[in-house]
C-alpha cells in the first residue's frame, strides 16, 4: 500500500463563543470545509486537525476521492 502525504492550509482567527461571549479561536481547513475551535490557538489547531483526519478517514472508507 502506498502512502501519500497531503498538506492542507489551516486558517485561525480570534472569535467569541456564542452564548458566553468568552474569547476563543476558530480554525478552518478551507479545502475540506472542516472547522473547529479552542481556547488557545494551539488547541484550535489540534482540534481541527483531528476533525480533518476523521473526515478524510470517512472519505476513504466510503471510497470517495481525497481533495
């Protein structure tokens, strides 16, 4: 089985949580349309990486192409 390495851009911006107005950060992988958030920049990046990985696993399991 061949392994391919894909690189995706992650965009992070300051945000506030709906309802609590607490500061946070939102992270987005535009190519995949996957977003997440976190209390810190690092947490937001880790969360969106995990969400992106799960999304890609689902695409592979369903036999769909990887963007």
